C-alpha cells in the first residue's frame, strides 16, 4: 500500500503543581510514532490528514543552525524528544494548546531523549540524557543541559545536543503532560513491574507486577524523592512506562478494536508538537517505513555518567565522556544493540526501582 493511498483515506492538588510534576513524566512522540506504525501494519489504522493536522508544528527550529558545523547525516531517523517544566496551568504543547509553548527564561527541558530509528525500520533506541548533565552550551559556556532550552529554545537545545553527541537531529518533538492520563486510559492501562511502592495524593502504586490506569501511572512516573537514586530512578520509571505503553498498544485488545486504536492515536496527536519539517506526508512515510518495528527491538538506555557533584550552588551530573562517545558512535552506526549486549547492566531492567 502506497503512502499516497494512506493519505487519501477518510478522514486535591492545584493544577499548576500537577503540571509541574507531570512535565517530568513521559515524552510521548516516540510512543505515538510506534503506535501509528504498528496499527498501520495491522491494517486497522491509516494516517489521515485530519489526524496529521492535529499535531502542533514548531516553525523554523533548524533555521538558526550553522549547517557547516552540524554532524553528518546518517541513515534512519533521529528525534530529539523533550518534556518541558512549564509552570502554565494550561496545555502548552499540541494543537489544543491554549498557553504559550515556550517563553525564554521561563522553562527548561526537563526530559531529554534521543530516539533513533534504524534505516531498515526494524529496531530503535531511546537514550535519556539527565536534565542536570553538566555540558558546554554553545555561546553560553558550561551549564546544566536543560538550561539550553531556557536560553535559546529548541534551536539552542538541538545545537547543544548535537555538539555533545555528534549525532545529527532530524526532528524535534515536545510534550507536556496534559494528555498523559488520557493516553494511558485510552490504551487500556499499562502493565509494569514496580520496584518500590509509591504513594501520592492518596493514590497508592504497590510494589510488584501492577496494571496501572492513567492516574496511577502518573503517580508512578512522577516520583523521585523517595527513590534511592532520585532523578536516575525517575528516568528509569519513565522509560519503563514508555516501554509498557508501547507493548500495550501492540496487544490484541488494542489492535483488534478500531475504536480503541483511533481513540488512542487521536489523543496522542492532540498533545504532541513537532518541528514544521515533519509534514503529514513525512509522518505517513515514517509510519509506513516502520511497519516492521516491534517493542522488543527497542533499546532503552541512559547516557553513561561518572556521578554527581556541585558546581557553585547547583547539583549537577557529570557525564562519562569516553563511554558516552562509544555509545553515540554506536547510535550513529546502528550498533546500539551490540553496545548494550556488551554492557547488560546499562540496559533498562525489567523491574526498575
């Protein structure tokens, strides 16, 4: 089935506090892409202009970059996935946003992931970069990596990540948490192994194998203070929930119900913002080319670090540059599976804390 054929188919907490913590939850563009891919492969969902038009577009994200200084392109596709810590009580991302999606100096990128899809469309990797990573921000000097978004928006963050990783970013995507509970519920909930019980606002997420609804899942991915490794454990929980949501989207119940499938994708597309170079046609082509991708072929990793420390009054994360360079080389050469196989402790476990 051609892409053109696809495109012709028919069309007790204050809100600000909830949003502040929720923005540290999941980055959903990859989830949306995977869901679209697998539903299309199953023959029950076709990308339409109507759904494509629901995805918010960020203009001129790459226009301010010096093309001569950017890393060389590679086969496949790489997305910079961002979750912001906007204090707005209204949605700031996606086509239903009623608040500004970015205000200089008012917000930082709280979740940063590089998601790379192999050229053959059969495997992918998601590498988290801790928000407090101490890096060189072009034109600004050393600072936490999440400050790049505050200083210069998407363009400066892309420049910073490309300089750090030497991986070329093909597309940018941003999300806040407005659609998190709805997405999880639309998928019928998620199954995760919880390493440590969490409670917030009277909602308890017990330890052990659990089936979480949207409210419970949000509590699960927000927590960090009670976890031994703080933000590192929260990153692992975010990845665990992302993995579970993808798996749930592939389940027979979701795939066999056009109503459920459409409702899930409809929710995703209303809360995602991407750069304006990813057109509806480009999205459809991406979906079609990834029809063979499966959740079991996605590696979830965090860039290697050497520990934490203080820079002035700021607590920061120090990156292991040698190990990191090896990982980014693997990303550029579609060898992440081999890299992870040689370092099994770096892989996301079945039961993160």
